[in-house]
């Protein structure tokens, strides 16, 4: 899990399941922290966020997997070769200590009758202790950014992260994560409670909001500038004052900008928002 492969899925490919996905074990009821389903697939991602080491996690994850399989029983093939959903159980460890709990239920290989040792579901671990702040920032994902803030131990590290983000800018995934970090700043960065005044904390939040708005403003201004350039080029060679010529120039300019945005693999909704071309025109450009 060191390369964060699972989190390279786009947000619109995932469906967040019931936030209180219950596991009933006799008289006990437990919950899964986060459960995602991949759209149009019987594939699931379990995420258990741990701020302390849980040495019963292998049993918990096995229970989680069985609960999901049980909930999907009626969707499984009713034949001798029944197909269960694919499940990726994952622990996100933000404890100060490196995760050292067993990742699957272990059995005693020494038994008198030599019973076969069975394999149980093995969970993955994304451990904040495996990375430096710089390594996390280089990944440019929302999860990595949140983990970078979880690693903060001094106010200097907070300022360092903010300066790095200002310098390089942020992408859409990081922007979404930064909104959540700002809303939960006191809990995510506990060091601020003892090292910074409330006034300083609010100032830091404002700086982070500037980073979010700065990325958006840059894109808007860049696109508007490109449209103006292409509109001017579109008007060249046309008789001055012809209304249809001006309209044609504007359309050509927006289409050229849309082409550039498609080359840079920007999202459809952003292209439509900034260029104001129609969905029909966008579909034509994508063919």
C-alpha cells in the first residue's frame, strides 16, 4: 500500500455506503469507519482509521469482510461456484507508533493431528510513520495531504506545509481534502492547542483558504485570458462591426480553449464552466 494505489480511483467512481454499516455479532453491534463500493462492481474498500494500535484488528477485519459478504448474499451467483464480492480491507494508521499488529489471524502450526493451517483475510496498512512530510506532499493526493497534517508536531511544520502548498499549488483532490482539514483543524493538528493562540489558528486557516481560492482564481483568470486571445484571433480578417463575425470569433475562441483543456485532461464540468460551450460541442471535440 506504500504507493496509495487504491486511492487513485476518481471520486465519482466510488459510492460511500451507509456511514453506520453495522456488524451484528450476537448481542453486540459494531461499525465500519468508512465503506466504499466501486460503482457497477461488486468491489468494496474498507477503511478503518486508527490513532492507536489495535492488536485485535485482524479479527475485526475478518468480521467486517464476512459482514459485507453476508449483506450481498442475494447478489451472489446461486450456483456451486458462488462468487463473493472483492473486498480490500485497509487500516489508515496515524498513531505516533508504527503499526506492528498482525495483519491476519495467526494459527498455531504445531498441532497433534496436523490440521491444515488456514488463511484468513489479510488487511493492508497505510502508515503515516512510513513517510516524511515531504514524501507525502509529493504524492499530491487528498489522503497524503491529510496524513501530512497528521504528522505535524511543531508550529514550524504547519507553516512549512502551507508554504509548500502556496509554492506549488494544489489539485482538485487536495483542494477537497484541505476543506475538510480546515473544518477539523483543531482535531487534526493537536499541537496547535498548546503552541498557538486562537488568533494564530484563525490566521492559519485563512492562509489555507487563500491556497484553495488561489488555485481557482488562477484557473479562471488563465482561461479568461486564453479566451480573449483566441477571440481576437478569430476576429482578424473579418469586417469590423459585423455582429456575426464577432459571435463567430467568440465561439472559435472558446472551442480552442476547450481543446487545450481536453489535452490537459481537465474534467468535463470544469471545461463547460470556464468556456461556456454546450455539452453537444464538447462531445464533438472528444470524438
